[in-house]
């Protein structure tokens, strides 16, 4: 195969040798792994970090800072890459992530660390979007399912390995190494990008949509701040910051839509969402991101407090879901690339995921642990059949010259869906839980203020200190709060099944890929 030049056009995949392709692929996967790992690796290191730097009451900002900048930059990177080239945008993203990691590890106070986490997020958003967009450019449409599947299972792998790696690094080294381990891998990714990555130049360079980007920043920051406030304080009554954020979100969203309708090269073209394939796949991504993060965020708490499992065991009990997801998604990715048929997999997967979530809504305190693990395994299998194909459907709905834009828009919506899921499900769960715990304490003779105070600070050690029926009733309260919350998700899961069924059948029936990697 001949080497693709920097001036090759984007109407066909560039030709690359097998060795060069795999070198690029593994470098992209390594960058994505580091970015996704940053969502989970801090869970074990967080107490040590905030304890040494003095930020216990503000520790949520370590996650929020990364989330805000990563989410904002996803569609911006995609649009800029389509207009100015993917290669240098990708190198810029890796450099920003590596620089942010270095600065975070060298931080001597909490807010400096938060600032460097924001820089990490600027790079992390680009790594997520551009890695998928570059693979989409290097292979034919049908082959994308096979090569996207390993990139997507990185999220499941990082969910398992992140807390373990974070704990080991803190115990054996020190917390700055949680960030410093990113630096050599980032340097390797930059080297591969400089010497091996050759991509077609844009068909037409266009003027940047500065107004749209600014409006998008206001939309994203206000929405995520409102979500963070809802997660922390509940939906009703809204906090002053939540109320202000909602107002800004509404105004900036209207302004963003008006700007994008008139922009020559909008950062997020609204026309993308008029394509049925793109709209349905992105909408399904929003809802499944919503549901998945809700389960991952609160199921360990229910297992720990409601079933008496340790924190480590509660985390391990999520492993069947991740294992099912990883194995099935890899198998389905290969099968879809061979046959070009995807719709049946997605529909069956969405049905299995729906059945699993409904089953979670029927759990009881006496439900055996093996049955909980089986339900989570079914959820992972359903997600593996459906979730990882969404980005492929979205990419195959557009031409190559807007591949980055479509990838960025799709991932942006999915990320916002995950944030909304944490806020809405978290608010429903925590409000119901606090009410039920308060009622349990009151039924055992505690005054209302004392019951509310105890419910607010109940920890695993506090729960273990209780005995007899009080202990059992408090544990049962976690299931009584969690299961109705899962059942509230039934309507949106039905919508997912319907939308998967409405996708055009077998849209990947293009000629088999000529990519021999």
C-alpha cells in the first residue's frame, strides 16, 4: 500500500501499511485509556489528595473541572479538525492532556490542582473525539464496528482498573504519580502522531464559528453547574446557583441555536440532527449514558449499605457487567464488520438492558448476591450489543468531511446525558433515601431533628454499629429508595427500544473494507 500524503483528499480512506495502522491504533487507544481512566482513578486517591492539599469540602471540583472542559471541547475539537486537519488537533489535545497531568502532579495547593485538572480536561475531550474520528477516517464504514469496539470497551476496563490503579499508586508511591504516569504515555502518543500519523487535508477550510463556540461554552457550563447543584442539594427547592444556572442555560441555548442556524460552518451543525440515523443513534446514546451512569454511581452504595458488603467487594460485584460488556462488544463488533448487519443486535441489546434495569427495580434486601450479579451481567451484555455501535451508526450517517464534527456532537450529547443521569437519578435516590432513613429512626423513638441528623451522616461503620431490627430496617431503606428510582427509568428505556427499531436496517452494507490491518 502506498503512503497517504498530507494533501490527500477526504473522499476515501487514506492508504496505510498494516504496521503503521496498528502503531497509530494502539497510540490512539492508549490516549483514550488515559483520558477515560481519569474519571475513575481518582476515586481511591481522592481522600489522600484533598487531605494533604486541604480541599475536603470542595473535592467534587476535582471531577467537575475535568468534566466541564472535556465536555465543552468535544464538539469544538471535532469542528476544528474537519476545518483545519485532524493530525495537529490531535497532537494539541495530547499535549494539553500531558501538560495538565504534569501540572496537576506538581500542584502544591488545591485550587492549582483544580486549574490543572481543567487543562487535562481540555486535552481529554480532544482525545475522546479525535481518536474515534481518526479511526473513522482510516477505515471503511463497515470495518468501523470492528475497530471501534476495543476503543469503546476502554471505558469499561478503566471503570474496573481505575480505582485499583489509583489505590496502588497512592500506597506504593505518592498521589502526584496518579497524574505523572500519564506523562510518558502522552509523550509516546505525541511521537507516534508526529512520525506515523498521516491524514488527508480538509476539503475546504472555513472560518471558525467563534460566536457558536462562546455560546456553547455558556450552555455547557451553565447546564453542568445546574446538574452539579441538583446532585448536591436536590431538585426542589433549587439552590440560588442552580436557579441562576438554569436561567443562563435557557438563554444561552436559545442564542446558540440562533447562531448555529446562521453560521457558515457551525461548531455543531443542526442539520446533523435532521438525519434520522444520526438523530436516533445520538438520542439513544444520551439515554443509555443517562441510565448506565446512574447504575454505576449508586449500585455499589446499595450493595455496601443494603447488603453489608465491603467497599472493595461492592466494587467487584460490578465486574460481571463490565466483563459481559467487554466480551460481547468485541464479538458483535467483528460480526457487524463481517456482515454489515447491526440493527438486530442493537434492538436485542436495548431489550436486554431494559429487562436488566427493570430487574434492578425489583431487587429486595433478601435477593441473593449471585442474582444481583446475574442481572448486572445481563445489563453488560445488552450494553455490549448496543452501546458501542452507536458511534459507528452516527459516523456512517455523514460524509468524511464532517466526520470529526459528527463524532464531537455525538460524544458531547452522550456526555451530557451521563451528567444528567447522575443529577436526576441521584436527586431522586438521595431524597427518597433520606426520607426513608429518617422515618426508620423516628419509628425507633428518635426525635425528628435527631433522626434527620443521623440520616444525613449514616456511614457503613454507623450502620454496622446498629443491631437487630434497626440495622435491618436501615439497610432495607437503601433498597426501598433505589428500586423505585430504577423503575422510573422504564419509559426512557422503552423509548430506546423503539428508537433502535426505527433505525434503517443494515446501513453498513457497503463493500467490505479494503483495510487489511
